[in-house]
C-alpha cells in the first residue's frame, strides 16, 4: 500500500475545491489504510464524482497474462493511461483507439436483416434468420466483421502517422526505445499490447436477446416476425407487447437468464478483438468503455427488442445497467458485473448513482466501502459514483445560473453541469438512483 500524508492532502484538496481536473483515481488494495479509504469515500459523497476506484489486482492479472512481465514491474509501473484504461507508465506505446464499435447498430442490422433501419442502406446480405440461434449467429458474424474492419482501418491510420509524424522525441523518454534502438512506432516500448478496440452498447444487446428468447421462444407471447415488426414500428401501436418486453430479464439484477447472454457476448467480443494484430505486431487488446458515446450512438439506432425506443441513449459504461432496469438495488448490480472476467479486458467502467441521503454519516461511508470491497473481491475492476439528487439536476437544467459550480461524473471524467449538452445531462438524470 502506498497511501500516505500526501495522499490524504490530495483527496482533501478535492473535497475543498471540487474541480473537474485533475482526475483522481484510487488503485484499490485491501491493505490501504482505513483512514485514507474513508476520506476517499467522503470525497465521493461531495458529488464531484472523484475518486474512481480501480482494482489493482485485476489489472495486474491482465497485464501479466498478456505481456509476461513480472508482477513486481507491473505493480510498480501500473497507471491509468486513459479514462479507465490502465497501462505501464513510461513503458508502453499508450492507450490509443480511434473510436468505438456500436453494438446497438449491429443489433439494428440483425433485426432488419442486414439493412440499416435508420438510413435504409443494406450493409450485409440478407439471411432471413428466424430461430434464436440464427439471430445470435447473425449478430456474432456482423460483430466480427465490424471489429475486423475497424482494426484494419486503424492500422492504416497508424501507418500514416508513422510516416508523417514519427514519435522520435517521445521515444527518448519511453523505455526501452533507446536500449532497443527502435522508435515507439517500430515497437521500441516495453509494452506494445496496449492499443485497444473499444465498444459501446453491449448491455442493450444482452437485454434484447433476453427479450427475444423470453417472448418468442420461452413464453411464446408472440413469434419473431411479430416482435420484429413492433421494433421496426418503434413500438407504436404495440403497447402490450412493449410492456412484456420491458418486463423481460434485464442486466443488473443478478439474473442468469440475461447475465448468461451478456457473458456469451463478452466472450465473443474478446475473441474477435484478439483475432487481429495491431500496427505494432501484437494482438489487439479488448477494452470496453463508453465515455460519452451512449447519447450519439443511441440517436443513430432504431428501437430495440428490449423495449427501448428509437433514439434513446444506450447503456453507459461497460457493465452499467440500462437506466431504470436495475430494480433490485446496487448489490444486485455488482453481482451481475462481478460475473464478468474483467482480467480479459484493458479497462472497463461501472457507473452507480446514489441519492445523497443514502450515504449520510459514518454508516453511509462504511456501507459504500463495503460495497466496493465486495465487488473487488469477486473480482470486479472499476466502479465510480454520482452522489446527487436527480430533482436538483432537473432544477439545474431550468436555472443553470444557480449551479455554475456543480460538478457531476459523466464517464471516465467529471464535468461542470452547465457545460454539458442537454442530451448528456438527461442521460445522467436518467440513471437509476439507488439507496443503501
């Protein structure tokens, strides 16, 4: 453990000032002092969204398995190199990605048999899937194609970078470029596995396949063509069927009927990402992080079979439930998320939102610490918190001049409320407000 008086001073400064930068993170370990952890939770309780908590043991397991480097080296050099993606500070190419795979759009293409329902363009050949296994296979193949296309594109981009703006000056300061006599662009860094392939919306896909299986093949509420038409109609005129879809199993409630589907999708994505090498000659590293993509990605998508309407945001983060669908409390959320093998990906994100009254006093502090510890013992990787009253946020939308200093957690960062778009504000308000 490395917490000390300076650690305490830094956290206390954030409590006093409540700034959006610098981003504060805690490398969590059970050996950290109770004094430090309680102060970190007190900082969370201010509502500023800092610090985020990262499980160092999970990251170490990922890096050691991937790179074969000694545990001691990984623990010494481990740092947060992106919003929530860890890497080896001063020893890696860095966390680099061009964009995201929109899993929600891939689901659109499955539902509409290869045609984008938003633009009307055909992107995949017609398959006419009718059974559940057919639909899953269609999704899996489209996901693999999308990931492969994305990675090939990014390899060309980085090749162009190497020829136009080679990282000569940076390489002087990154181990072991001088020792190897190679620029970072030629694999001179100790760690060249860090370029990632990101994704957004996998929770929505899991919820949707759970709904399809429940409604069409388990309870037989309707057949697939009927459900498909309701989705293509944006649920207009299909109110009773939409209610059934909304009541189908949803991620974040410790329900294996949907959690099992998510784990299958997660495994397929990790396998697809690692199937191709990056521009440094190493397999791409899976990572799952939404940042602020749920809003624009959702706008690009039609309705989903889980009851979501066209244009609504996607689920944020990686294992964050779709807003309003996690009905059994925060402990059920972390039990669902803990089923995921987080050592397989570089990074990840779980958002939880609490009403301030849920964490009042020392009892609230201890309860939140217990939740974090329980999650990391499973082991989870990352969790961060918004501690805020949604009614206050709605008031801040109406009277922004009264809330110039209000800071909220968005994704791997916090931001001033008044500087966020209305759509992003709505997404934060929409998140389920838990109590402990």
